[in-house]
């Protein structure tokens, strides 16, 4: 998940960075750093973010959504 994708998903969910941070129990600066791509989003955190923001799970490169399982 890129920082710009995170920002778009957060905005689509109608959340401020501080609100998303509170839901994740992290600092607002952590969310800001993920969005600016100065701090990487771990795979486990990406799963949590996608679930929380209602986004489809990421698929492996070259794998169609119907093939994932």
C-alpha cells in the first residue's frame, strides 16, 4: 500500500489522520509518515488498515482477485 493510496482510503472513509491514528492506537505522526512514505507500512499493519478502511485485500503480483485464497 502506498502512502497516496492510504491517504485516499482514509479520506474516502471520512477520517482525519488523528482519527485514524486513534482507531489504530498509534500517533498522528505515524499516520502522517506512512502517507508521506517516510516510514514503511508493515504487512500486518496494511491488513489492519485495509480492514478498517473497507478496502479490498492486496493480491500478490500477477494474481487475479479470484485466484487469491
